[in-house]
C-alpha cells in the first residue's frame, strides 16, 4: 500500500511542476499590438479589469487601491506605473504580457485619456 502512495505522490509531483511561459510559447509580434489612440474606455479598462481589478485584487476595497473605474486608475497612475511597468511586480500572477505592457505605457505617456 505504501508503494502506491509513494508512486502516486511522485507522479503527482512531477506533473504539477510544469509551467509554460506564454511569451516563450507564443513570441510577441509587435504588428498585432495597437498602441495609438488608446483610451481608458476603449482599451485600458479591459486590460485593468482582466489583470488588476478582478475579484481577488483591486476590486471594491479587497486590495488597496481599488481600480474599478477611470478616476481610481487615474489617481493611482504613479503606483501602477512603478509596480506594473517598471518593477513588473504586478499583477501577482506574473508581469503583463508585452502588448499589454506597451499599451499601458503608451496610454500613460499620452496623458491617460478617458475616451
């Protein structure tokens, strides 16, 4: 019986250690990344919602600061720029994809327009 437990644990351990990096599997093609005329309402809101303001993070006070609307994002641009773009420590599940990083960087450089 113990042999089966040890074998099962070994198989489970080997299978659970596999990790693929999306950018290694799918190299970035800059031609697919739109970085002109970006606005919060059209592109950045989706990027923030998918990566930052989901229910486990910056959503309605779960993790400060909340990033659920334009004004909250605009008020926290310095922190977003530092942690997500410079240090690349956010989001906690890994840095933004190259296109998302480029879009957020350009949007901030363009003055963070709302619409």
